């Protein structure tokens, strides 16, 4: 037999009314002490943060809106779920804390009776099915599972299971041991215990008490060599399953301490199992652990009648006394391992001597041989069945792996094709981007050229505009000058005409009206418009053109 592997927390028989929290608890803590302390600190820190007025929002809940544990255990799932959705987290946490206090069982008989009442309310209901529990509130489901199993770990803030797992645990489809979580019945076992006992897991629970704990690599658990079901050593001793029986290895006529499995009703020898446990695990044990294991071995072989069992019992008692007197665990470990070696040598010698040389009758020898052969055949058949079951299970797992590999191969192929498509799309987009970039560069170049051409045209236009204005002004002034010259010539001609007429008249007498006209003509000449070139007037130097 091998040393016991790790389970997690205890629970009573699921087909009976469960025991009180203190009775259903294991001798060990249900979770490690360090974790419990850390969780407590986290809760205290959370409480301190909630006490700060800046970070908390006080939501008052009336007494009529509050929910009790009895209501959760008694009322319909959908009704309680609807109420819980409207309650603040502080009220829900109070409900969980209240159930934790009850499950700890430190309040005496009153809390024990309250726990039994809650379990009776749950067991009397027929509506709590996997279908109905889907509608349950998360906290409601945790409370129901904790009441049903008697395990407060489901209420612990650091443990978070999915709602599906909680439902499967509640309806006994999954192991309630959080460290195990195997589907039930485990390994598809078809024995009466696994089939008829709700919630039993043969990988981590005791066949007798239906509990589990954290003990590993220890003689506290005994495993059956044939069906691999486990039993607490204390439970086996209490029920008389550890007793003297026919030797499994030596054949009929010899007796030794054996363990009779309650699941398959077959026997397993204990001396070789104890030797294997000590050989594999004793070097790592500390003083206290070694003392406890020696005590387990003493209790196992306390009623032994065979010489080797008696010697082992006396050796364990002697080592316990020496360790109490100051013997170190390392020396005690070496002593017990040396004793097992000597015991094995003595056993082989006694087998060679044939029970001290006593002559056995032929009929008795034949009967012993027949019993040994029948026992060997029976064990071989059981082993063959177990191997066949394991082979079928492995074959199904192998086929499932093959199918999964095929699916993965198809998925990989599809992903490769999709990747190639994406790469082609990326290349196409890159070509398109390059083309657009080239077009943008070309347009930018044309825009720059057009800008330069526009600036050149603008300068030419400005220059032409200035030149045209100058030409227009020059032509206009030239025209005005020509007009002024023409008027001046006209006036000179008139003056000459007048002077000639005046000269003719002066000889014959002057006319006053003609003299007046002559003066006006002179005034016009003097007041004639100046030249348009901006120079002062010739006749009036002090005047300039306007």
C-alpha cells in the first residue's frame, strides 16, 4: 500500500442526517491556519476600510427586507434569489458570517441544534434540483451547499468555485472536497459504497466515516490493495477491521495483522504497508510527526499475536519512550528503519525453515496450496478487471485525444489559410498605400509647380499692371497736352487776328467793345491750363499744376 494522498475536509454520511459541526469536523483544521489568519486579516482590513465615511455608502435595510438562514433553507429558490439581488453586499456577508459561526460549533448545543434544523429543512425539500438551482443567487447557493455538506470552506472569501461546480456538489455529482473535485462516482467505480452512498468519493474519503482531511504521507489512512478505497486507521480500529487473519503472503495456517476493507470485504497485510510508509516518508518527518506515526503503528499492532507484529509493537513503544527522554527524531528514524530490515531478514529465515521444521500433512499442504491458488486467482481476476477498466478508460482518453488532435489540426490548417488570406490582404493594402503615396507625391509636386507658376504669373501681372498704368497715365497726359497746345494755337491765332484788327482799327479809331474783348482774350491766355508734365507754368512761375 502507498501512503495516503491529500484530501481536504470532513463530512458525515450523506444518506443520514449530518452530525453537528463539532462532530463532523476532522481532528485537523479544515483549511491551513495561515490561510485562516490571512483571511481574518483581510476581513478586518475590509471592515476598517468600510468604517471610513469617505469610502462607504450606508444603505439602510428594513427588518422586513432582511433574510434569515431558515428562510434560505425553507423558501423557494427564485423567491430568495429575487430578494438577495436587492440586498447590499454587507447584509449578504452578515448571513455568511452567521452561518460560519454556526458551523464552527463554538456556541454549544444551541448552535448544534440550529445546524441540524437547517439540514432537516433542506432534506425535506424536493425542489432543490440542478435545474432549479441555476436561478439561485451566488451567496444563496454557497449557503445551501455549506448547510448541506457542513463545510464552511464554501463560505470562505478566498475560495471561489463556479456556480456549476457548486450545483454539482449540492446534487452529489462532484466531490465536495475542494482539493479533489472529481466527478462521482470516482473512476466510474461500481461498488456498493460508491453507487449507494450519495457524495462519496473513493479517492479522498473514508469508507467508514465518509470524511476527509489534509493528512498526507501518513499511517493515519489505510488503503486497500485491491479496490484502492481508503479508510481512517482510527475508524478501522474502532470497527474491528484491523485484526488477526490468515497471512496473505505466507498462505493458510499462519496469521498476521490484516486490514479488511469494508468496500470489497477483502484483506490486505499491514506490516509491509507500514514498512513502505516509513521507508518513503519517515526521513522527512519531524519529531512530533514521527511520534504520532509511531503511536499509530502501536495502536495497529496492539492486538497482534504473530511474532513480527509483537516485535514491531514493542519497538514502537520503546522508541516513543526514548523520544520522550530526549532521543532525536533522526536517530529514532534510523532505528525503526533498521528494525524493519532485521524483521524482513528474520521473516525470510522463518519461511526457509518451514515453520520451525514442523511436518505438514499432505492433505493440509494441498489445502493450503489450493487456498493460495484460489486467492491468487481471485486477486488476478480482480487485477485483470481493474486493468481492463483502466485500459478502456485510457483507450477512451486516447481516442478523445486523437479526436482533439484532429480538431486542433483542422483548426491550425484553417488558421494558416486565414493567415495567408490576411497576409495577401495586407500586401494588397500595402501596394494600395504605396500607390496612393506615389499619387500624393505626384500631386504635391504638381501643386508646388502650380504654386510657383502662379507666383510667377502674379509677379508678371503686377509688373504689367504697373506698366499699363504708367502707359495709360502717359497717354492721358500726352493727350491733354496736345489738347492744351491746340487750344493755345487757337488762342494765338485769335490774338493775332485781334491784334491785326486792332491795328486796323487804331488807324481808323478804336471801338471800346473790341478793346474789352481783347483784354478778355489776354486773360484767357494768361490763365490757360499748365503743361501736364508737372513743371511750373511759364507765364506764372509761382503756380504749379493742381
